[in-house]
């Protein structure tokens, strides 16, 4: 079994007067962040997570830990799509843990993840909320490169997403997708779609749910989208064939939900426009 990169990134956000700051930052291996940005004033800190190698291969192990103290507000994104390349044997592993204290806000808005045919990947994202914590986050996964005629013919992608509040589970999801498996094409699985996504938000408002569902009704015929409330969380799901379209859809939902989440209109990170 080959050895890959082992990388860790730990971030702690806190409040200094009216400003959200990175109180603590530690990293080892090829995971780091740029300097914080403040495009919408000092109370919201925008941070870009960087993975300089540009892709993850078998044997790599990446761990990201984010803590947000009371009163802080962090928006975390990535400068480009993540990529998982094919592996001869070992799995690539990614673990992400977000801990949000009462009165803190975290927006977890990474760009899409591309899983190449032949990749062997396990990812796990866990969100831990105190009572009164605010969260909006999404994950978008693209299996293969269908636009280039490369489907997900081989490989093994396993994904988990968990949201907990005060030690109680609100959302527990597991997904397993193997190359050429029935789950890729069956109606009970991806139904032939190559892009899937999930958005979770702590906003629970029936009027806003209807507005989000209006976005669903406007989606093209080759896309499927839905929105519902689960354990007090608004959960939006997407199936399609284009990662860019998935990001556009979730950005439109974010535009609807963000004012209710934190009394601010959506402010797309400028890295998304480069």
C-alpha cells in the first residue's frame, strides 16, 4: 500500500470587538488558508481553504477542523473544485468537523468535488451545533467527467454527512457509489445523473421553504431538485449532470436563505468570479 500526504488544518474563529478574527490557525502538510477577507465589513470573515497539490490521490488523508466561538461569523469556501484522482489500492480519506457555539454562524460553501473514475474515496463531514448556533452549508459531488466522455466506470466513493445539536442527531446521511453499480442508474439511486448535492440550513420557516421550492420548479427538465424540513433543518437536494449548474442552484437558494440566517444579503466570495 502506497503512502500519501497527511495534512491537517485547524481554524478557530472568535470575536474582537465588532470584528470576527481567526484566533487560532494551525496546519501541517498541504492544507492552509490565505489571509482573511472582509468584503462585507469586519463582522463576517471570509476564508479560502487551499490544497496546493491540486488534487487528492489514494493514501492521502486530509483533516479539517473548524471552531466558531460565540458571536463570530465565518464564511469558508475553496478557490476551485476539489479533485480525487484514481487509485491503484489505498483509499483517500477526508474528514471535516465544524463546531459552532451559541450565537455563532458558519457558512460552509466549498466548490464542487470531482471524483475521477478509478478513485477510491471516503469523506466524512460532521457539524456540531450548540443551541442557537447558525449554519448553512453544502456539498456537491461530480462522478466522472461525462462532458469528456469519461463516466464513473470504476472506483468506490463513500460519503457521510452528519448534523448534531447538543449531542442529538438531526441529520445522518450515508452514500456509497461504486463504478457501474446499480445505484448510479436506478431510479432509487442517482437515476443516471452524475452530479449530486445537498444543502443544509438551520433556518426553519414555511414561507422561505415555499420560496426555495419555487427555485426547484424553475430548474431545467434534466435536473431534479427538492426542499424539505428535517428535524428543524431545511434540507435541499439536487441531481443533475453539470457541476456548475449545481453550484448555481445552491447559490440561488443561499440568496433566499441568508437574510433569514444572519440578516445579510448574499455576498458571493470574489474567488468565485476568478
